[in-house]
C-alpha cells in the first residue's frame, strides 16, 4: 500500500486530523481547491518530547498514512519527520516564452557516444606475421 500525504499551507495545517491526503501530485492538485496550488512534497523535521511523539504517531490521521516517521537525534531524543504536500496561494503566472524548436540539421547524424566506444571505429591492428616465423624452431634433425 502506498503512502498518502496530507495537504496544507503550513505544517500545522497538514498535521490536523481533518487534513485531506493525496498519494500523487495530480491527486493533490485536484484536492487543493480554488486559489491554491501545490508547490512541493516537503519533509519537515520536528523535535518533540517522547509523549508528543507517541501521541502524534497514535493519531496519525485517518486519510493519511506513512507521512509520519519517527527518528532519534544524536542525544536519543525523538524527532518526527512529517512529509506533506505544501500548498501556496495561486499567483498570476507570467506567460513563459515558448522555447524555440531546434533547427533541423541538414543531414541527420545517427551516431552517438556508444558508437565510438570500445574501439568499434579503430582500424584493425593485426600484427604482421612472417610466414617464415616457424623456421626458427626447426629441429636439428632436418625435419
């Protein structure tokens, strides 16, 4: 089963039991509502007391699961990692200039780096073998 992460404009909103939860960014954007946009999937680290950590993990939220994880700092104190969808008020977006399409090359080059690896384009380096090479090893008996 995959994790579901709560939505909120702040960590406090995300930790509320009634916070809606989403598994994917598309789902989070659909649940965000009017005037809000999903900025990022964020993880915040909250140093808490032992009792607060147990209470947070016990409550957990009905719709969201897996968004709270317990860790310890270097002194052994509990730290809760909260992963949540960060929402922000939607602002008027400037029209982004469309990137220019790359100009088509006169001749398509279908070679890549893999073609030039491992000596595929190197000329064969066969050493010249003298046909009289074995004459050095003739036996003295005249064979």
